[in-house]
C-alpha cells in the first residue's frame, strides 16, 4: 500500500485526513481485498469519543491484525487493496448510514460516550466524511475494471476476538457469504482440507447479522464473486503471525479462484 493507517492506540489524525487508502492499484490480478476496519485512528475532528487508550486499542475500535494480513495476501496473490483509515467507532464502513452499528453507542460490553447522543446532522457529517469517500473509491475501482472488460473478485478481510460477551470462540477461520456462496464455499473447502485451522461457514457471524454490507453494495449488483473472511485475532497478533497466516491462506484463496474460473 502507498501508506499505512496509524495503528497506535488512541492515535489522533489531523483534522484533514484521508479516509481511504488504495494500494497496488496496478496489480495484475482481478482480486480486490478490502479491510473496512483496518485502523484504530481517531481523527481530531471527533476526538476519542470518551474512551480510554486501552479501549481504543481493543477490538471494538478496529480489527487487529487484519490490515497486515490483507497486505500479506495482496503480495502473494497479486491483489489490489482498499483500506479504511479511521476507527470503526467513528464510522464503521461495513455498515449503511441508517444502521445503529455504523456509529454505535455500545459495542459488545463497552459504552461509547461520544456516540450516545449523536444527532442526525452529526451522523450525516460523519457519513459524508468517511463512508461516502470510502465506498466511492471502491466503487470507482470496480467500475473501471468492469469497463475494461475485467471481472473483479471482492474479498473483505476481518478479524474477531477470541472471547465475545464472555464466551470463548472455538472457530479460528470463518468464511461468510451473502447471496452468492460460490467463492465462500470454495475457500472453506480448501481451508478445511489444507490449512489446519478450525473453520466455519457463516461463523462467527453471518449475513443475518448485517455484516455483509460491502459485499451487498459492490459485488452483488454486478454479479461479482465475493466472500468475507474472518480470522481470530489471537492468530495474527504480531507482524510475523500476520505473514504466517498469509502464507497459510494465500494458496487456499488462489485455488478457490482457479476453481471458480474453471466453473465459468
């Protein structure tokens, strides 16, 4: 990528900031990797939302390890990347503007004071500053490739916490689909056969949990193959672990893409 979002806990971006970064735009593959929760940066315009530094480092603020994993996969698969640069507590780019989770007043067990009394005008301002440019950039990339006669494949990269509402999660790698399950099932089959990970389809979330907004917005209308990948964040807790996971998953994704092309 041309730049990397600030990943430090409580990092404060300048009042003028770039809400989205596209990397490897000239990559040869038709694969586009997207990370909506890449950073825990809190732009000065909105402050820290009343959260402690520890809370701003927690999974509620971002998907730890997801950005590094995406970058590692992009190099191995020749993919282009699109990443959000702002904490999902300021605006979650995988949620539509009318969804409560776009600017949540509570995330898991954590209250988010700065979102508790947000007004409609403030919601609209955040959507205009973060959500709109993020999705405009992704849509522009997809539209350009379709116009060139290419058929992009969209895969979103996420991580999830090992313990959620006090319950341990056994799954290590989840593959989620929306209306089109072809790529998700191909990735799942490959991962179950070769990755050594405890895998699950539509786990730990599913489309019923409203987590496939980006896929619905950009892939479904064009009939593009797509999938959402969820990796348990304790497995990608360091740069070395991110790259090791990229080594493990890249062949699985590559094989699934090849199978998809053979099927037409």
